[in-house]
């Protein structure tokens, strides 16, 4: 994130984790947008009076580290690629600065609703414990043969609407790795608007529309999988990869 954008974020009113959790929206509609990092400053200038920024221990930019799990056949990836409406993602996510770690299950239904269920765990588990496996089975009502499939890291700024039940996350410095394979997406910013139901009256959505930036369905997990596993079928995502490459060139 460039210095000018950092200064603008410093001008936002702050909110605490407790206040943010009051609009946690564990059941929600997620709408993503992608822009070049250089365009982020102008958007933030326009919306800074309408959102608060999450601040923890004086920090407004957080680091997220995630380990995703899938089956040996990469079921979760292929479900997404093949357009299955009911799909699942399973990951361990660590909030680096606070040293909090959660096992998370994200489930999307045919109506576009996303439900995230999570439980705290001490740290990353490359071999899932019995407790973690039981949690996954309880949430999904299924038993999966799971293995660690890809690591993901990025920085995030979280904003909370002052008057509406809406949060938005701004992710950048996105990277993926597995063993010796690494992919870094420089200049890419992913904005995700989280609402009870999508509305274009959102201040950030209005500003993005003015810049002719429309909602763009995108899975960080799937993009990362394509970047690391070069033998994966990715016809459905080819256009998305091309757009990202063109945007960030």
C-alpha cells in the first residue's frame, strides 16, 4: 500500500474489534471488486467520512495468514470451477498481529448467501486434530479426506459503515505458496463488500461504479490454486486470470 493511501487511512475515525463484531455478518452477501493499487487512494478519499477503520493496538493494517485444505482430488476447487452452487471451503486462518487462530468453514448456498462458522484453535495444524475433524463434520454433516493444499498471505484493512450494517475489506500484497512454489500478485487490490443483502446505495459501491468498476466474482483460493498447481483445469477462470494480469501489468 502506497504512502498516500496509508495517510488517508490514518484520517479515518477508528473502531474497535468489539464494535466491529456487532456487524460481524456471519450470514451475508459478499460482493467483490478488483482494482489497481494506484486507484485505491481516490476511492478512500471519497468515503472516509462514511466509514470507520478497524484499529487494534494502534494498527490499522493487519496481516492474515491462511492454510487451505482440500481433498486429494481437490473437490472444493473443482466444485467451484464446475459452477456447483452449494460449495465449501475449509481453512485455518491466523490473525498475525493478534496471534489469534481459527479453523473456519465457509459454505455458500444456491441463493448466494455465505455462512462462515469458526472455532478457535491454538495454531496452524498441517495434520488436522480429532477435535478439528469433528468440528468440520459437525458443521458440514460430511466426512472429508482433507490435506493441506495451499498457503495464502495478505494484508487487510477493514472498514465499517457508520450508519448501515455493512463492512468492507481491502486486501493487498496477496501471495500464495506451497513448498518451493510462490506467486505474488503485486498491485492487485481486492475489495469485498459484506452486507445482509447487496445494495448499490453503499458509499463504496457508488464510488466504484463512478470509476466503472463493477462487481467481479473472484475466489482468492481458486486463483491461488491455478497459480500454484499448473495441471489444474481452469477454463472457467481463464478470463479472470487474464483480467487480473491486464489490470496489474
